């Protein structure tokens, strides 16, 4: 009889595993559907507001190309060439159709394709932002976890003090110190410039390390604080007490219960961190002599190049929407609390 029971249990295991896979896939698909239902209207509204900036700004390509002394006839002729004499909604639809096909328009300043210009700068900024995010998540995860496991001890207080200190240090100050110490003083890294990854992984990594470290401090602080707080709160839950009563090991309790339930706030923090790293790196790019996405956005705004600014905003919106979608899917898969809508 015992042999029959064992055979029955073994036969049920593949079915249970398949059911779990189907349940997980359904949960992820449901989270994807909810996220898309939210983000698509957000993207549409955001692009409409973005396009409306030209009308609200009062800027015109004729003013940039012809100067302030241009005649009304010359201004009308140039605006007609750019399609600005059409009704607003027609202009918006033409522009939005181009956006859906990856065409962000033409620069008023130099007539170059904005998609190409943004692509060149975005490659630099994405490289730095991705590495900064990796550094920030790794260091923040380690610091937050150690602080939670050693809560109320001197280690917890030391980590909390360190995280508080680096959270108030501006990236440009950190960047200047890093250049002075590691580039000028120790000659370990280049002080400026950028080398694409296809020209060598080593030079590419060397050129993005210092900018990425300078940008990662804020991520380290936020991830460590959020993770530490959520892990400490998870240890106080009843399911942890129940696991201790059942005799589960501390390691199993941490990885199986505490960590999965405590990851939510830290992961949610990353939803806005990555796009912010890409867009807010203009000062760091100036310090390290990089022509990235943030610097391109700054130059376009100062030149009054409205199509370029609109392209920057659209790409920023797409980054925010896409990264938050990824974070929501990870939350649906990893954290049980998100499955309950917490």
C-alpha cells in the first residue's frame, strides 16, 4: 500500500508542477494586461501634452533660421515648409504617426534626423545608467540586507549613517572627486570621453565606470533604505512567527518568506530610478566630457529646438513606461504581496 501511495504521489508531481507553471504564467499575463491598460492611455496623453508644447512655447523654426527681423511672408513660407500651417490636430496626427514608426522629426537647428541624434546620445547614457543601476542595486541590496539582519546593532547604525551620507552627496560633486582621485591622481581610469562597446569591452567599461559610480550613490541609498525597512517589517509578520514555530531554518525563512515579501518597495523604487538616471545625467556628462542624452536635451532646450525637445520627452516617456512595465512584471512574479494587490 505504501508503494502504491508513493507511485501515486510521484505521478501527481508533474501535474502539480504544470499547474504551478500555468498559474504563474496567468498571473504574469494578468499583470501585463493591467499594466498595458494603464500605460497606453498615459503614453497617449503624455505625447499629446508633449506635442502641445510647440503651440504653448510660441517658438517657430522661422525665428531660428531667419532671425528676429524676418518678414511675415518669410515666416509664413518657412512654417508652411514645416507643415505648421495645418490644423493642430492634423499636425499632431502626422507627428504621432511618425513616432509610432520611430521617426521623431527633423531638427529646426540643423535639419538633422532627431531619431539619429537621440540614438547617438542615448547609447552613451544607457550604458552609464545601466551600469549605475547595476552598481546601485548590488550595493544597495547588500547594505539593506545586512542592516536588516543586524537590526538595532552598531552595524545597522553604521550602514544607516553611511546611506544617509551618500544620499545627500550631489552626483557632480562625487564625479569631480572621482576624477581627481582615480583619474588624475591614481591614473586608474580615463578622466573623460567615451568608447563604444563594439570598439572593445575593456575601454568601454573603463570610460563608463567613474560616471556610473557617481550616479549610483542615490540608487544605493534608496534601495538600501527601502529594502532595510521592508525586510524589518516582514520579520514582524505572523507568517515568520509561524515559520519559526514549524522549525524552519533562518536561511529558509529569509529567502522563502522575508525576502520575497520585502522586495516590493525596493523594486518599485527602481521603476523611476532608471529613466531618471538617463535623463538627469547632464551635469555628470559635462564633467566627464560625454555627449549623452541629457546633454543633448540641454542643448536642444537652450537652442529652442522644439522638435528635438519633443523627441527627448517622447523617449523619456517611453523609458519610464517600459521600465515600469518590466518592474510590474517582476513584482507579479517575485513578490507574493503584489499578487494580492498590496
